[in-house]
C-alpha cells in the first residue's frame, strides 16, 4: 500500500530536480550542434556593394565574427553601439548577416547608427540563417582560421559576454 504513494512522490521529486537544473541555466547558452563543426558554406550578395558576393571561404585563415542582425530587430539596436565600439578596436573581422530584411531599411539603419561591419551580407530569405541554426536575431558566431564555429552567442552581445568570453576566445584562436 505504501508503494503506491512512493511512486508518485518519487516522480514528483525527479520533476522538481529537472526544473531546478533548468532554472539555473543561462538562456543565452543554448547548446548548438554546430559548435566545433565547420561553418556552413554559402554565397550571398553583399549589402552595400550589391554587385559583389560574400562567402565564408573568403575568410579562411582568419578568425572572424558573424553577427546576424536586422533593422527591425530591437535587440540588435541594443547591441549595435557595442559592435561599433568593437569595430574601432579592429580586434576581429566583423561580418554582418542582414537577416530577412529590406535592403533600404538595413542601409538606413547603418547610415544612422554607424556601420560596425567590415561588410554585411544579405540573407533575404533566411536560408543561411536556417543552415546556421539561427533561432532569432541577434545571434553571433565566432569562427576560427579553419572555418570551424567555436562559439555561438544567442541574443545581444553584452559588455560582460564580450570581455569574459568573446574577446578572450578570439585572442586564443588567433594564436593557434
């Protein structure tokens, strides 16, 4: 008779344990199956120079950062000043991937707020984003010299994430 009561109690305990673990996780650290794998290849038009294209293969041998953004994205506007500041330091090649956006809106935002990117590529239909497992914008990927994704930041980059995770990783990858 007591066993009937212990089974639901044990199941409840297991459920509470799973919830406790989940609540203590950082939502920006969603594991990505692409980390430590080759960055997906693509070739898309550039935003500013629409007659030119960009492909990740263009940056083989360099450590670089791919920032997925859009003019309609409020969180992208929050991180934008930090990206402008990062671009001034010239510590990493910063590539923008303008995601599901209108070209004129994206160009207008960069003209108003500053363009932190070495170049921006256009992902008008979101296919590149799908290949990279983009949940939403902004998202940022750190890609090493061999073209392997080493880090994925979901959501806007914060000063803390930049100083404690992103910049140290970039410096470490540059040395190898």
